[in-house]
């Protein structure tokens, strides 16, 4: 079976495709608020999914890390507006210390692809 790696460097690939599934690297944003970071992360997810031959109706799973769970409702307001009705993926959300202090949200997406 073929594994395709897209935008690969020494540390990671932005997309890895295997057996009809696209695995995206974690998406973060430098925006100020949780809502703006979530919007920017989702825009990056949209672009990567398009590059992988997929879209947000084909997301299988999303893992969301928040630096602070008190931001859960703010992040969900943006998420809920972005997910197409009837296409909600399996999802988990937890609190984690992210790579940089300014990061409030990180999304990890797996999707069906062509």
C-alpha cells in the first residue's frame, strides 16, 4: 500500500495519505482570542483537506487540545458554525500544555480522501 507524504520536512508532514485516509498535522494559530485561533485553524484545515482531495464533510475524527478548558464554549461556537449539518465527526477535546504559551487551541484532523 502506498503512503503519500505532502509538504514533508525533517520533523513532520503536513498531510499523510494512506488507504483513502488523510492525516493532518496539528493546526495552530497565532491569533489573539480562542475564537480567532479556532477560525484560523479551521481555515488551515480546509486548505489542507482540499490539497488532500477531501473537505470538511469527510472528516472522520478531530482531536482538539485547549490550553484552558474554560475556553471550551468559545471554541465550540466557532466549531459548530463550521461543521456542516449532518457531518459532525467523532471528536475529543481535552486540556493540554501546548508548544507555545500564546497557543490556545490545536486541532488534529483525520479525514476520508480520494
